C-alpha cells in the first residue's frame, strides 16, 4: 500500500495553515481544497487511493493548524488545548 510522501504532507500542512489564516476555519476535508492544489498534490506521487489518503490526512491533522488554547469541536465534544 502506498501513502503520501513527505513532500505531499509538507504541502498539505502549508495549505492547512494558510487556509486557517485566510478563513479562520480548518481545512479538514478535500472538498475545501482548491482543485488546482489537489492536482499539484496528486502529481507529486500518483497512486490508486490518493483521494482517500489526502482526505484522511486533512481530517487527522486538523489540530496542526489550531492555535494553542483554541477550542475544537471533535464531533461529540468540545476539546480545549
């Protein structure tokens, strides 16, 4: 099974941070990622399940772009950092 490369993860981390600064919201879904930027990620390392891998990476790393002390809604509870 193939996964995201470090280059792809770094790119997505930068996009999550920029999205948070620009909108005040989390980039936690591939549906929020610009299609041109998604194509850039795909072309770095194409594999069969890349859509799912990118989407899961964004969801799993939502907290990376959250400022310390911010409140997150985790689906069932509000989490204080």
